């Protein structure tokens, strides 16, 4: 930093379900992440950093409060986070920052702090107390869809329907066909553009705190060109799994329960059938798309790095890049 006595800017970036090993800086043999690698080369790469819980709400409760799940008590999506716990946004605000959110935090609010009719009680996608919301992007993605309409894209199918291949969805087998939106129109590109616009509004020398919460590479598994064909499904480490889904289900009662509920449409909108019945080839195709989604997101990270550098703020900014938890 030019002035070590001044407060730094802080940028916290979370990427939803980005596996810790899917990073070329961490030695992955296939995935290409040049911009994340550049940050790792200039900073510190945590090779033994573990998520505190899964899925999203429990993981983020750990990340935002610094508490283990047994202490923050958020055990599933929708479990309220007790208001007595401090969090990163409140701490930042106490330190003189206006912590600003781009995306979502998936925090269900303490109902004791809300009126009985408050609509926030009906969603697990509440905003962590302390954040100023500049650009929300919850699961319905209406803000992004509105932006796409202005870009000339037909969004009549809504979300997740818009994440189907433009040429139509196969009933059973996974394809790498792209969606109707381009690489410059993804949810990640949208949030990145909003952050860059906000960054340009900041007064020079005034410390800022921003949290960009990307949904990618979380399902639905689809990605625009050229990322949809960037990776060969045949490439990648061998899967670590039981001989078949029946053997996997027999290993634990919860797995037997959960596997029976998993539908393909949850991961590929419009696809029929059950996940356990997918062939290994289909899983490999999904993995190739997942790798492509990571590279698409990495390209957006490059836009962010360049914007901060162009603003003359790179040397005065702490950048934290992490994931809430791995792909499940």
C-alpha cells in the first residue's frame, strides 16, 4: 500500500460450488484459470482451506460469522441466523466501511427481529445484516433477466428455463449446446459490469468494501461459446465413486434417501429422469461443462482485476477469492 496507515479497500468474492481442486494454480491437470492463478501468484494460495459446511446457507453462515456450524446453528438452507452473532458486514461497518453487496448472501434472518408479515420470512435468500445492496441477484434472477431483455434477448421462459440450450433440450442425454445468451451476457458478466460501474463512482482515496457473490459454477450446467467446447469430456481425473448408485446408497441411510430424490432437471433444466440413471458419459459431459463455467467465471475475474488496476486501486485493495463449498 502507498500509505500503510490508511484503511485498505476490501473485495470479497465468493463463487458458488467452485471446487478447491479445480484451479490450475492448485495443480489441476485440465482446468484453465489464468486470472485466479495471477491472484494466487501475487498473493497467498490457501491449499488446506476447508469450507465449514454445506449447502449454501450453512456454508455462508460459517464464512460470514467465522463460527463453526455447531455454534452458528445454521444447519440447512432456511435456518435463521441468530441475530446475536456478529458478522463480516457488521464488523466492516463498525470499522468505517459501507459494505456493498453484488449478488446474494443466502441468509435467513432472525424472525424475532421481524414483523410477522415481513416478506423476508418467506425466503431463505435474505441479505446478511450490515450490507448495503447495490445489485441483488437472487435465485429468480429477475434483475439479470430484465437486463437481458434490454440486450434484445427473449427471456419469456424465465429462470431456470433460460438456461436450456438454444437449440432445444435433449430428453435424457447431456449436450454441450450453448444457451441463448452469449459469454458477455452471463449472470457473472452482469454482476461484474455492475461492480465495475459502482467502482467508477467511488471517490479516489475513500476506502471501500465490496462483496461480489457469483452463482457460477452452480447448476444449471450450461455455458456459452467458446466455453461450452473448451474441455473434452474424456479429460479429467477418474471419478471417486462406488461401483454403482445402489452401492453408494447402501453406504449410508441418508445417501439412500437423497439419491432417490435427485432429478436430472435440477441440474439440466427440462431434462427428464433421475440422476442415478445417468451414464458415466453423461457425468463426464457435465464435468466438461462445469469446467467451462469455471473458465467463464475466471474471465470475469480478469475484468475485475483490470478495472481495479485502471482505477489505481490495486495496491490498496485486499482481494479475497473463495467458494462457499464444492460441487456436490
